[in-house]
């Protein structure tokens, strides 16, 4: 799919986490849809990666995104989203999950640090209890103001609706 070797199965992700931890590396985990990757995503992922030695991403599958965001999402299929994330130097590995939340995945992986955007309260973060019970940390990262995939999609729609109504191609 990506050709980079960064996209791994859940079992391979677990093996990577154990190997990284055994070599003394601090594993940071985050998750999301990452549909239409934008500057907010990039800054967030860079900040997450700085919290440890390796960054592992749990990527919502297409079916998971549809259940969470609606029938019109994702805009980009999981293969494309995985390819774009894999191209980022700060991402060391990623794995897909089909559930609505990554709680089961996080419980399997048990990273050292679980990270989400600051729009989440720690108590609301899926998998937080498993990470904390395992001696890890759960942290939030401030988001880049005004940057979200939903906002980007809305801007695109408004732009083209304006062009259609004005007759501009």
C-alpha cells in the first residue's frame, strides 16, 4: 500500500512497540482519521513525536470514519491517508483500526505515552485507563487554531458554491 513499510498489522505494531520499549525507547501513540492532511495535523504530529523516541499512529479505517463522520467521509481512502502519513518523517509506524475508538488497540499496544489534541479531556480519551494503569502517561497537545478537516471541507464547499452562483468556473 505505502511501499515504505510503515503501515503494519496490529500484531506487527505490538511487536514493534515491545521491541522499541525493550531497547529503551519511549513509544508515543496517537490516533485519528487524518482525512485531508493539513498544517494542524502536521504540527500536532511533530509535537507528539517530540514527546518520545518513536511515534506510532492508529489510523481509523474507512468504515470507522464513515460511522464517526457520516456517509460523505472520508474524503481520502485509508490507503491514501496511510500513504500520506507514512511520508511524514515524524511518523515511525501506523496501523489501521476498524473500531469506533482505538481503546482495544491501545490496550494491546500499551504505549508509554498516549497523546490527543487539547480538545479532549484526559478522562474522555479512549485507552487512557490502560496506559495509565500500565505506568504510562496521557497527554494533550494544543491544536493549531482554525485548522480542521471539517473546516477545510466547508471552505471548499463554500468556495465552489460561490463560483457556481456567480457563474465563474
